[in-house]
């Protein structure tokens, strides 16, 4: 009898535990979906490009999922999706008046979009390979594009006509940037050279050499007197050049891998640099100082693009981990970010095991909304599941007792004593 009683107790505990875990899973997943529905809905592929609008209220991102997304800077809500490219979107840039967005793609095309409604105004064709860099001139009349076909093209924005083609790089062109006065264009390529061009006639003014690997990115300082550049994975350096004569002014080993992108702050004092795989950070460097101001270790894969907001208070980043991040430049605080959808790409066996243990729920919650909120949701789910299981258990016991009383056969009391 004692063994039977112990077995019954064990079975009761097992049933209680199974029901509790099942309900905990249900409420945890419900909490996850509730949080997920309120997080910015991100890209399904690596984020190759980011750009702020001139007013600083909107940020655009281009991705390997073939789309361009527009986001509200203040809270990360998605404004609009621009579709049309057939293949990766490699680059994006706003016109100086903020009404037009240019995007370059793997499909060898450049598209001009009306920001107000997302309509594609014009498609520019002429490159023989992917368009990986786009930049508007300061007056908005000209668009420069760099391509893996080793050429740079200058387009008239009003009608899409090619003004001239700049040839000089011996390999892929990775980046283009106009000087603040619009008279000069800088480009960086896989031939390890930075080339400066005169926009008026397309003449190459000079080549800046020194990087030990491909030049992934270039950016002019706001006053136009300096140029920042980043080198590939065998170089790992961020370099600062004097534009007037091409003199190297400063060099930093800015990454454990390639320096993937550079951006000047609006005051020209700080340079942001994105880092490649095995580093995955964003470094902030002060001109004239040898050590970094800070590093932001916010992505789980290479940081492909960095951009300062027009007022210099925020920094936007795009990464191979398929996320877009928004940071406060002053202290490196992460303000918001799109979900890392890559963490859900797994096989059915791993997915089943994770689902059984609720690990996916907890990892997602902790990773996307922080330990505090994630823990509160998990705790609330556990408490609610416990109360429901306890209530059901009490109800079942009451029903069992009630049924036992009702169904128990009545005993004949026998003859009434005289």
C-alpha cells in the first residue's frame, strides 16, 4: 500500500510538472510574440548600406534581401519599403534636399526613389557589374556611382544622362565621396589606391597610396581639407590624408580585421569606423589622438556601414548579422535595433530541442529587450502558469470529490429501531 501511495504521489508531481512546463511555454511564446510585434521588423539579409536624411528624422537601409527600408530615427518604427532591385542592394544615399533616395544594386542598376511615397522615379543603366557606391553632389544635380566593373560614372539627376565615365582604377571601385564644395570626387578601390578626381572634367588629380590591401571606404571631412580611408583585412588601418597634397597625416590600426566603413562627425573631430569579422565593433576615433575614444561591441557579425546623423548625436550601423542599429554617439548607448533574424535559422533537430527547453524564448528576450524585461516576462509566465496549474489541480480534486460523493451507492440503514 505504501508503494502505491508513493507511486501516486510521483505520478501527480509528474502530471503537475508537465502541465506547468506546457503552460509556461505557451505564455513565454505569447510574451515573445507580443514583444516581437512591437520591435522594428528588420531585413531578411545582411544590411549593406545605411544613410541619414538631411533633416535627420529618417534613416534608409539597403539589404541583401533586395529591399530598401525607411525608418523613423526617433523610435525605429518602419516607414516604408522600397522594392524593385533584383539582387542585393549595395548602397544608398539621400539627395541634399531629402526628397530623393538613390540606391545601387547587384543587378547593375541605380534607382532613384521619391521619398514621400516610395515611387521609383528613374532607373539608371550603364554599369557592367554591381553598383556598390552612390553619392549625391552637394547641389543635388549630379550622382556619382562606383561599380565592380572598375568604373565611376557621373549622372545628371534631372534626366538620368551619363555626364562622364571615370576610368583609372585597376580593380573594383568600392567607395565614392564628393568633397563638400562639390569640385572633387574621391574613390577607393581594390587596387589599393585612393583616387581624387576633378568633377568638372573628370581629370584624375592624384592617387593616394599606402594601404596594404583594398581600400574599402573613403569620406571627406566637413571642411573638405582631410580624407579618411579604411583598408582591407591585410591592412586593418584607418588613415587620414591631407587633401591638398595627399600627405598621410595619421594612421590607426582600427580593427582586428578589415576597416569596412568610415564616417566623419559633423564637427570633423570624430571618425567612426566599422570593423570586419572577428571584430564586429564600431570604433570612435578622435583626430589627433592615437587611442580610440570608445568601441561599441553591438553586432554579432561584421559592421558593413556606419553613418553619423546630421546633428552628430546619433550613429547608424548596418551589419552582416542582418540588423540595423541606432546608437547615441556621446556614450555609445544602443537606442534601438532591428531583430537578429539570423538566430532563428537552424535545423529541425536543434529547433525542436530549443523549443522543448524554452531556450529560444529566453535567448530572444534577453538578446533583444535586455535582461530586466526578459526576466520579468519569463517570471510572469512562470507565475501565471503555476497559478493556472494550481487552480486546475484544485478544481480537478474538487470535481473528483463531488463525483465520488454523488456516485457512491447509498447504504440501506436497515430497520428503524423500535
